């Protein structure tokens, strides 16, 4: 189970064969890697399932391999047959997927044992990487701390820059940038080329880049049709007998960052709300992560001195409308009972 998706196995994967299973998209949300937060966002799960299915079918028609098998209108054994998104008359709640193996990743003496992971994985495994793509670099991005603008083709004369050496505001990149980060570690970390290659095992990094760029291109084009700006996102992939395919889900408001008329259309809205209204909890989370690293501990949440505060009803309602109105606009249909995207964005700006 993930923090916002419930995972079920219908036929387990083996060392020699892919399995079959499902994702049920819940109305839970997670920020700052906390896991399940105190509240739920009505309609969020169905909107993410719908967007994810749409994007996987977009990948399929453009010859990008994925683990997607279809959707069901409801969950469980009586949820209906697996079908294409277009065959449904209502938004789906469950996505059918192919399964790969996910071995344990041992942690001992302050380090993760990827050799043990790959020894158990063989020729059929979830690649323990996230492949991150960026079309722009906003203020506060970790990329500003890790690299100079010139490394990404950004020409900058130094006037009006911030302390990190990058221009103020969101910086559009001349070409999409690709980074690799860890998937299963308690705290995500960005990797060097050598580190990423070792963690990927038998999977080829250049092929992972190709898939990330292809998915990014498709999502960016679809976003532009909806009047959105696609800022960044990520994919996860599996390796099966020499083939690499996109796994998990891609192109949703949880996985990617979109904006509309300068306003974020992603769970970044919730991150920024907590930073603004509950900075003490956010600081406590960051301090716990630092302490865990210093102590070579994988679990940082037990070190956090505060629990996340609940959201007011008006914030829940506004964010719920953002997810459903955003999905309607992205797909170009009125599948959800939601205000128009302009009204939803205005309400978010007034939070």
C-alpha cells in the first residue's frame, strides 16, 4: 500500500512472469513525505485515477510501454470488467495493472543494500529509482541548490539574482532536465550518474531517460491543449527480461506540477498552505529528517515532535474543487460535478 493508493494482488509476480493487480485511488493525501494526513479530499481519488488512466492510454497510442491494463468503475470482485476509460460512463475508482517483483531493500549500518535487492530481483523487478523531469525551475527547487543555471543552458547576467545564483522567479529551461532520485529510501535523495547506474541494476539509464522524455512530451502537449503549463514530474519503471516499462501512475496532480494562469494546480497548493499556516509543523518535519540522517536512521517520523494539523473545511472544499475541475479541464470533458477551472483557481488564490 502507498500513502494514497491501496494496492491489491490478483496474481503475484514471479521471477519469470509478471503478475496482475489493482490500484484503488483513495481520497487521502500526503505532503512532505509524511504519509496519510488527517483529512481526506472528496473526489480526489477518482480524479487521479481518471487522469492516470487517460495518460496511460495516451502513452499506449504513442508506443510508450506501461503496466496499465485498464480501469473498473468501482472496486473489488464486483467492480466490473477491466475496460478502457472511454467505455465508462462515470469516473473510475480502480486501475488494473501488471505487477513486477519488489524485493525488500535492507537497511543496516546507515546504508541501504541494493546488491541484496537486485540479487533477489533477478530479471523481473521494480527499478528502485524515480526519474524526474523538469521543464522549469521554480523558487525553492532543490535544483537551485545543487547546480548552476549554466549547467542547464540558462543564460543569466547576474542582475537581480537570489542567493542561490539563479534568476528570481520561475525559470523556463531551454530543454527538459532529467534527474534520478531514490524510490524506496525513507528520505528521497538525488543521485550522481554512477549512483543511479548502480541502483538501477540491469536497467539502462539511457532508456530510462528516453521514456521520461517521451512521457514528459506527451503530458506537456496535453497540458497545453487544456491551457495548463506542465512544470515537472516523474516516472517510475519496471524491468522485465530486458524490457523497461512505465509503472505506478503519471501525469496527475499528485505526481506532477501543473499551473494555470500562474496558479499551481497540484498538491503543491497543500504544501504551500502548510508552510504558510503551520510553519511549526513543517519545521519539525525538517528537523526530524536531519536528526534521522545524523543518527543513520531510516525512520524519521518517530522523531517528529508534532503531528500534522487538520485542514479547515473551506480548504478541503477548495482543494477538492481544484482536483475535479482540473481533471475536467485536462481531459476536456465535464466528468466531475465541479466549478469551471477559472472559478476553482480563483478560490485557491483566495485561500
